[in-house]
């Protein structure tokens, strides 16, 4: 039903576009005689061209799961406190990007850093084509800046790994039976109040057939933590299944890389100059503040267009 609704939307848009082009063709002779009407026609031509450009970009969404929501895993890499702070900056960046697009977000799990930032976080982002867009963000992200945690304010390089998974539909993609799960409960650690620390509300799920382990302790209720952990586990099982298919491994999961030197897909330089550059496409901008505030569409568009180029070669 999801795929049928999407195909109906595509067909309706093409019919509407065809009608607008036909109207332009009829209007052209009149525009030659009326300068004010000519400006209206010119504006409509620009609007149609913009829509065609958007449709061309969306033709990069050819994978089965591109129309779905996405789940992001953000993990601090090499760099200690610096990288944990960087991971939290990335979390904010993606939440702001999703907010700009009108997507619904939920931080499903988060592990705080010892001094600042986060060690890791898992975020659910729901909306049309969320995975299709965000698959451009899968990889290692590098930050270069003057350290706010260094008394000498020396320049530091930090790394964080962003993994992007399509949202799983439990009944279709990753059905999990009770026999497949080992469920452990324990007391939450870290901030969260006395209730979370005095009751066994945290949950650890172990998927016995694969050995995958998911832990959640962000909610007060054991039931809520189990539901969130199961949702994360299902997404990871789907990702694991997709990784078995050689043709889809690079597109959906990407090769597993360490969050360290030589593996970054994008660099964010705040000192000695300001620039964000994607090393896959060459796209770059000097407006680092806007990027860290969620202005990612330029990078995502460049990546999707690079996929179109690969598919046409």
C-alpha cells in the first residue's frame, strides 16, 4: 500500500506537470504581444524548470527503502571528550535539518559523555524519503577546531561515525520472535533521577541468532525501554540483511569503517579557516555555522546527483 500510494503521487505529479507545460505552449503567442503577460509566463517556465530539477533529483531514489523513515546511529570516535562533544554537535545538526524539512524526530537512546557531549545516540526520523536523503550522511565526519576543553586552546581534530538505517516494518522486514531474544533488565546508570537509578528499568536485548545486542535506559518505564530497544534491533536486523546482498551493501549500509584518520566523508574546519567540504563530491561551503545549524541540503543534493552520474555511466 505504501508503494502504491507513492506511485499514484508520482503519476499525479507528472499529469499536473504536463498540463502546466501545455498551458505554457498555448500562452506563448499571447506573451509575444503583451510584455506584462510575458513576465507571468516566464515566471511559470522557471517554476516548471525548478520542479523538473526536483523530479530529476528524486530519480536517485530507486532503492526499495528510500521512501521510508530513517534511523541514525551517531558514535563518538577517536578524540575522547572532543569527539563526544562533536557527536553531540552532529546530533543537534541532524535534528535541526529534520525540523527544517518538517520531519518528526525522536531520540530513542543516548549515552552521555564523561565530561561533555555524548558517546552515542540513536535517533528516529520519520517523513517521506527520510532514508533516501539521509543515506548521503553515512560515514565518518571530521571536525577541526580550537578546543574549548584545552587550557592552551590548541587545535584538535575529532571524529564521529554516522550510520544510517532504513526504518524497519516489524511484520514485513524483521519479525522477531520471543524465542530469538534474551532479555536482561538492570538499573540505569548516569543522570536521570532517583527513580531510574533505583529501579530495574534499563533493558538489554540480545538477538540470539545474530548476536546483536541493543541496550536502552533513556525512559523511566521498563516497558518503554523494551519497545525502543526492539525498534532499534529491528532496524539493525534489516540493515544486516541488506548487507548480505552485495549489490546493496555499498548503497544502504556502506563498508564498516573506523571513526578515525583517513576514513572521513566530510570535514568541518572551524580553524584556521572556515569550510565544510564533502570529500566524495567536492561540494564545499564557507558558511560553517549554517551547516551546523542544519543547512545540509547542498551536500545531500550533490551526493544524490553523484549517484545519478554513476547510474548513467
